[in-house]
C-alpha cells in the first residue's frame, strides 16, 4: 500500500507538468489546486528537491518546477524516492539482510516475479501518460 506521501508527490509532479511553465510555481498554488495541506507539501517538496525530481527557488517569484520533461519521469522513480523499495519481502530489498532460508524458500520465486512485475509496471508508466 502506498502512503499519502507517495501519492501526493505524484500529484505535485502532475500539477507542475500541467502548468507547463518555465516559471516557478508557488507551493501554496499547488496546495490549493490539489487540496493538500501546504505544510505537508513542504515536507514532500523538500524530499523531491533532494531527490532531484524538482527544483525550488525562494523569494517573491519562488516556488517549484520540474527538472525534466514529463515524459522523462517514471512513476516508479517518484514512488521509489518517496516510499522506499518496491520489494514485497525483506529478503529482496537492496540493503536487506540475506535470509538464511533463501536456498530452501518455496515462495521466493513467486515474490521475485511479483517484484519484477510491479517494478516494470511503475517504471514503464511515465508522468506524460497520466496527463
């Protein structure tokens, strides 16, 4: 299940893409259009700036804008940044501990298949597909 953080980050990216502006878009405008708390969006935007999904500027004409074209963003990279791994089980996480039962696990093939399907779906879905 995806949290509001991941879902709202997608909404912010989509909102910025819809503005199709070279100007910075104030976060308060995004918050109003998306009916999301500005305070919560500040936390989300900060993480997205750190992850280089968007850039921000402060001041009178400040706000946020995309760093790339909408067709260059995958839904997967946004969710991955905001939610963490797509791995359905701990033993498939990149930094996860190696499971002592891995060689005898009867379900690992199923989890790997699901993991690959999920990653493929979200990484092949572009923001431009959602506009």
